C-alpha cells in the first residue's frame, strides 16, 4: 500500500474551561470535546522523491502547514527513514474557526503514516508525537467524546455523547488563538462551565443534562468587536437550539438539536445570511 485517504473530522468544545496560566506560557485547560461529521479528506501518498508536497485548498502547503509538521515529527520521532510524500487535503472545515481544522489534518496525516509505514506503533506513542505538533492534535488523533486536560494533550475517553444534530455558523472574521489567550486573567473569569456535572451527564447518557452544561469560558472575555458571536447564539436559540456556544477560541458558533427537522430549518435560515453555515451531527 502506498496511498491512503482518511477523513479528518472537525471537533467541537462542549465545554472549555481555563484553570491556570503555566510557567511555560500555556494554560491548563479542561475541555469536553466531541467529534462531528464535518470533515476534510486527507490523502497521503508515498513517493520516490525526498520532499513533502502538500496541497491544502487556499492554505499554504509549506513548512507552516500542520500536516507537513506532523509528517516531519513522525519521521523524527519514530526513526522510520524519511521518504517522499504527497499530502493532498480536500478542505471543508473552515480555517481559524475553533474547529481544529489544521490539527485534524495533522492528526489524519499521522494516522495515515502509521497505517502506511509503522502499523505496530501504539496509539499512546502516536498521541505523544501529536502533542509535539500542537495542543489539540492528540485529541484529534483519538477522536470521539473525550475530556482533554493539561495543555489539551491529557486525554480521558468518555462514553459516547448522546446523539445531537449540529448547526454551525462561522461569522466573517477570524479570531487569533494566541491573542485570545493573551487576554485571559484567570482570577477574573466568571461563569465557568460545570465540567464535573457535564462528565456525570455524559456518563448517564443524559442528553438534556449535556445540553444544559454546554459552555465556553472564552465567551466571557470576547472583545466587543466580536459581538456577532452572541447575535448568532441568540438566533440559534430562537430557532430552537437546546444549547448554543462558541467552539474553541472561536469564532464559530454551534447550536445543538435533537430534532433533525428543526436543525435543518435553522440551517436554512442562517445560511441565507452567513455563507459558512453547516448542518452536521455528532459522530
Ligand atoms: O499548541 P498550539 O500551537 O496549538 O497553541 C497555540 C497557542 O495557543 C499557543 O501559542 C498559546 O498562546 C495558546 N495556548 C495556550 N494554552 C493552551 C493551548 C494553547 O495558552 N493550553
């Protein structure tokens, strides 16, 4: 086998809490993460050359691309002799949107390289390599419903979340993750998520309990110029969403629905005003 195509599923933060600033400049987080069906397709092909060629829609396929960095980390950490690679990414997940699009492509690249070159590599070793590429990448390697702690790399898989349809809507601006983290003063954060309540609701398979605990602490420190996030949340709520939240460092907002028809109706209404609106669901 010299080529493989894998889906790189997007993620949502059902909760995101910031516990403390660390000595290394990162923050200790507590996040309940969920994989959704919206995905990029990542095709990795082994080639005779010795370089890495990466095509990634409008995003540069150079050494700054997380998929390329993942491939470099894979060869450096596993001792597998580097070979030429062609990485072709069909992008559907909006970039800089809080859905870990770049991290998901990196994770799919790592999983593809393991399948092609070192199938015996254990999952925890692949997650260790993933953490060298970015804080979200280990979760993206594992997927499903999980609690992510530490920088984001300490993972505990959870019972699969109850099924929900998801309407996603990305406003027409980007939010820089380092910029948003730089505004955090942990002692001044208010209205934090009830992470332990969320974990219990997940354990019980209690859809209402899960929906009522969806919360992202970043919303409390969002600069005024990003107020559209709250307008979209309000609109989703009026359109029957059982929970609404920004995901990650934003700006994408999601609404959760148990009823597919209600989700579809909300999707149709929002997509009339926002080009980047998606109807998807938990996987
Ligand atoms: O690890 P990654 O490169 O994805 O992180 C991007 C930026 O987000 C970091 O440079 C840091 O500013 C911030 N960050 C943080 N704490 C985390 C994860 C990310 O402060 N746990």
